């Protein structure tokens, strides 16, 4: 086998290796991401905390409502019970009664929105929890599938790597070094064929002298574009 054909064969193997390497990394990344479960769990936890805070706020408002109602009742009993005859004391109680009634009105206005907000957050939490449970079931089967794929791709990669090393060992060191450099710099295409006198790497027609040189050469020669090696 000529050096040119050996390099073409090596390039095919290297391209297949690159594909397997990419597949392996994609599987690893998906396994690491756990199908988005960590993010969904984090969202569930945040919603759970918000639900707890909403419940605490609603309970606080209800407690304040009960306390203010009791205060209003006590103040009204003192105001209208007839036991207070001092004008200054009566005025002070009236002022306090007005302030407590205002606070009571504010609390009464706040309770309904707080309850609606709490119910909304509760529904969000239930929906997310249900979604999380479904996704966890799907991920379990997907995780097994990915594990099998990872093993298969890894085994295939190792087999092809052995083949690659065997092929590379048959190529002169200087040609192999040039090939490796071009393979990296040309996105996996270091060796291209010449079809009807045209370089398939850069689509440039080769001069007659270059074609003659190519036909008489056992190995590849540099393309005038400087991007790849050429072979018939």
C-alpha cells in the first residue's frame, strides 16, 4: 500500500474516532446533566419554600385579624359601656379604637390576596412535584440506556484506537507528523483526492506539472492551497 493510500485509510479511521469521541462525550454530558433533574429539583425546592412562606404569611394575617377583632371588641366595650366618665381617657380610647379599626381594615383587605397567592404557589408546587416524579421515571430508563450506549461506544472507540495505532505505525514519521498537523488544522480533512485534475479539498484545478508530479510520487504532495495533502 502506498503512503497516500495509507494516509487515506488513517484519515477514515481518525474521522470515525472523532465521531465516536463526540458521541461518547455527548453521552457523558447527558449522564452528568441527569436529564435536567437537578434544575427541576432546585425549582421544586424554591417553590416549596415559597409555599411555606405564603402559608406563614397567611397564618400571621389570620392571627393579627383575630387579635385586632378582640382589641376592637374590648375598646368598644370600654367606649360604650358607660364606665368611663373622664373626657381625656375617653378621647384616648377613641383615638386607639380608630387606629385599631384602620389596622383591622388593612388586614381584612390583605387576607384574600394572601390566600389566593398561597393557593397559587401550592398549585405550582403540586404541578412541579408531579412533573419531577414523571421525569425521574423517564430518566431512570434513559440512564440505563445511556449507560449501555456509553459502554458500546467506548468499546468501539478502543477497538478503533488500536486499529489507528497499527495504521499509524506503518507510516513514515515525517509524513505522519505532517498529516497530524493538517488533520487538526483542517477540521479532520488532511488528505483529499484529485478528481479529473481538480483538488477535492479546495476545488482548484492542478497545473499539468503538479499532476505529473503527483502521478509519479509514491506519497502525497502539498496542495497549492496549503491546506491538505493530495492523492490520486
